[in-house]
C-alpha cells in the first residue's frame, strides 16, 4: 500500500496541477501532499482496523503490488518496443546519416534561439528611433557575426520556421501550404532529425503555441527544473520518476506561501523567463546538445518594462512605446546569456540568435540575425544572409556536408497568408546587385 501511494503520486499531481477554487490554487505540491497523506492514512486505517477479514489483507496488498509491478514492466516493454520501431523505421546508420562530424567526441552544442518579431537594426531605428548599435557592438566583440542586411524568407513564423528547419522553401516541400502542413513540417523537421541521428540530445521549451512546441524532444522544459543534473538522466527515467513521488526532485521550489492564480499575461511572461533562466544552465548537462528555444519577445503583447517588471497594461500600450521597452529588457539578458554559454561550454558552442521575421508591411522580412560560429566558421558569409541558408552553412562548415546554398529570396503574402509573393528589399544599401 505504501508503494502504491509512492508510485502513483506523480500521476495524481499531473491531474490536479494548477486546479483552483476561486483565487485559491489548490493544485500545488504543498496542498496535494497534504491531501495525498490524508488519503494514505485513511486507507491504512480502514485496511488495518475496519477490515473484517484480517487474513485477506496480505492477499489484497500482494495482488495490488503484483498489478503495479506488471504495470511498470508493461510501460518499460512498450517504451522499448516503440524505440525499436522508431529506430527501424526512421533510424540511420552512421554511414547514411546526413551529418558526418570530423570528431564525434568533440561535437559542439548548437543553440537555436528564435526571438519572435525581432527586426533588423536599420528597421528599428527608422520606425522607432531606437539605436541598437551598442547591442550589436557587444555581440561582435565576443565573436558574433551580425549580417547588416539579413532577411527572413517569409513574413510570418510558421512559414519561416518550416522553411529554415527543412533547409528548403515551403513551396518545394508541399503543394498546399497551410497551418496544418507547416505545423507538420516544423514538428518533423530535417534539422532536428539530423542532430538526433548522430547522438545529440534535443532540448526544447514551451513557447506557448502547440504548432511550435517540440514536445518530442529528449528534454522538454515547461516548468523550472529543481536541479539541472537530474535532467541528465535518460528520457524514460525522467518520465517514470515524474509519475511517482520522485516528481519532487524535479521541482525547483515547493511554495508554502500564498497561492495566487496567474493571469494570461503572467503565464506568457513566465514562459519567457523560464527560457531565459534555463538557457545559461544547459552547458552543465553532459554530451552534445541541440537546443531549440523560441522566445515570444519582442512580439506583442509588450509584457516587460525595461527593468524586467511586468507591464500590467501590456495589451494596451502602443508599439512605439512597447517594442523599444522589450528590447531594453531583452537585449542585456540575451548578451549575458550567450556570454555565460560561451564561457561555461567545454567545447566552443554554435549559437544562432535570430528573429523569425520583422514587422510592418514594408519591413516584415527584415529580421535580426547574429551567429556565433567558432573556429573561423563565419568565413564565406556576407551581409545578405537569409534564414534558409543558416543550417546548410553550419552543416557544411562543422559537420562534413556539401549542401548547396539556395538563392536568397523573401516572400510576403496576399490576403491568403499561405499564398507567397516576392518581397523586395526596402533599404537601397542592402539591395544585391
């Protein structure tokens, strides 16, 4: 009986998590442990003192334990069978994997950090009068290359990511671009698969939209981990333990104080802060890692004041006021994060910082881009880099591929968001001859 309550607490908590009564959040570990303890005491009391047939108590408990053991063995068996099926269907041998690193023992971590609606510096200055040069200079001083005329290939997120993560234009990947097809292209993309084939651990975060949540990653952070070292375990071990009382080892904090229901804005802010807080901790995790982190900032609603406090009027303030405030909050944090990642990584990492698109009708494909490519990896790049060629360049430079770079084209859309039309470069200084 004791083992039953230990082995099932995590599943009970998963059902009750964040449940509320009025403004009282009852779905916390503090209250659920109290409730679970009371249920255990009541069950124990009824079993010991109220059972008419004391001789059958041992039989009941033995049957319960047998069922639990069979259940856990079944879970392990199903997991192993599914793994074998996936390996058979999708697995690659070392010979036919897309990537062929020169030294598999020294593969760099790759950080893919998308900053939603982060526009190019010339756009930000022209539209909002915001001087972004200090941030750019700081990045360049620690080794980033920041293309001055970078562009996204599409005008909105799902098309941009579907294209970049599959290293092809969407129209060449599907005859019917739509939310359904682009979501499938994002969730089953070539870049993630390529890293997984050569043994990378994949890490992702809850970004707030189901089409972009890479839940099938080895480690998916939708809450603060209590100790990053616990996340070095195998994914199955984590899944198993989080179904038991062991879930407490994965909690950063068990709040015993006042419980307050979070508003929608607070939840959005919490998702952003989770990513920003956890990113610099990732170098502590062992082995090569591919990190997919999509930050919904500086995209509206304009959640943050420059000092990092939450703006209660986030959905009401104008873009001219709110967008620069997001940059004042976000950019110092980003610089500190990438500096920590670089300093704490045993093998120099690859870091991609980029907006998925810009904003406005005229500037919508003028996105921000900064690349940290150690060991001379920026050789051959120019100021007209577009998103579609980022991973081909990285794969060719560090992972032994010979992928042809594609023409730098940018598309906006008609009233039908998935009908693409070519978008010209607005800045004369950035037009290619």
